[in-house]
C-alpha cells in the first residue's frame, strides 16, 4: 500500500490554492489509489494466458507503471516547489547542482532556456535528471508518465506541463505558468536529492 504524501504548502506565489488542491488532492491522489488497486488485482491476475494485444497481465502491468510514475513525478513536482523559495530560479554559486549544470550545459542560463522551452515542447513533463551510467545531467522530455523516461537516472527537478497543472490559473498561457514554476523552485530539495543518492560520486 502506498500512502498519499501531503502537500507542504497550501498556495504558492502565482499558483492558487484551488489550482494546487485540484491537482494534488484529486489527480495525484487518483494515481495513488489506482496503483494500490492494481497491486490487489495483480495478486490474482491470469498468468496462464499472456497476450501482447490484450491480456489481463499486460493491461495491469502497463497501467502499473503509468500509475507509479504518475505518483513519483507528481511527488517530485510538488516537493520541488516551496513558498518563499523566492530564488527566482537562481542557484547559489556554491551549489553542486549549479556546477554540474554549468559543466554539462555550458551555463545555468543555457540550461534554463532549454528546460523552459521543453516545458512548451512536452505534452507531459520536463525533467532534469542525472544518468547514473555516465554521471551527466540531461533535460528529459516525457509526453506521458510511462513514456520517455530514462532508466538508471535520478530526477532532480520535475515540471508538470499538462494543462491540468495550470489551466485554472493561467488558461492557455503555459509560458507564464512555466515562469511561475521556475520562480517557485526550491533548489534545496534538489540538493537534498543529490545528497541522498550520493550523486557527486557518479560524476566522472
Ligand atoms: Fe499533473
């Protein structure tokens, strides 16, 4: 059983309580509920008649990763923002992540330009992640929870760009939402993720 993680805040600068509650309390909560339901169904799923066009096992395993990545991506997204983070997207010069970004993308500004543009180009997610196999940072684009992700990678920053993430507050103005997301990034959370997974050890 997975439990829903509570939101650390009720509203953010530029993102209303209503927008966040609909997103967290309804949509994210739904992925947790469905993942738990799938785990129950998998206990008795038919393994004797697997089929690549349609079978109970195929459908359950397909939606299991959709639901699970829906949970992981949303938890990273909500955790990665913070009220009063007020960093305006900037990272202190002493930050390890800033150093890695500068090494891998040329400059913080170049990385941010690509990350924001990917928020428009993607249909679901833009993710800054470290691929543990080469220790480099990549901006990863996903159109759906279980599409486009990279294995052996650790997500440092996750931006939801589905319409449901911003439509209540911004209507179709996705670029304005992306600017608000960037302003609310709590880089201390990304730094904590880097520490937790000892990402410095993967730099070559
Ligand atoms: Fe979402």
